[in-house]
C-alpha cells in the first residue's frame, strides 16, 4: 500500500493530466440552481427510478422462473436498494413541491432550493 500523500486530489489530477485539472470545486452557494430546474431534475429521478425498479422486477421474475437461486438472491438485493433509492427520490420531489416560508425552509424545516446564508434570506 502506498504511503499517504500530502498532495490534494486536485494537485494529483493536474500532475496526471499534464497540468490541467478536470475537477473544480465550486461551492453550491456560488451557483444556486433555479427551483424549476431542481423540480424537473427530481421528477426525472423519480421517473427513471420507477423504470429501473420495474426492469429489476422483471429480471427477478426471470431468475425465479429459470431457477437461478444465486442470481435471484442478488437480483432481490438490488431490487431492495433500487426501491429505497426510489423512495428517497419521491421524498425529495415532495419536499421540493412544499411551499416555503420566508426563512427558506419548508414545513418540515428543510431549506429550499437556491438558499444560501448570503442571498438575503433569513438564517435559521
């Protein structure tokens, strides 16, 4: 195992790629994403998640039908993970749809899209 380097990831990237960094760390508050874009993205995540869950269910049924117990077990584990991710996508979408107060938080107490302490909205 190699010894830990004091170089940052960015410095190592620059060295590897001939002096240019492929990754730039930009604070999210410097580039707030419009609420409409976040909502569209969240809706797409839910739609894509539903398609993945449906496909994985078909795969699981195929593994059962064709008597592949090991593959069936793996397919079942993946299905559970995909269903959990889909539930998180749905929760996030619902949170984006909840009206927000003047403090940038929804009724659950979470901050809304585009909120940053320096954008004129009240701090918690």
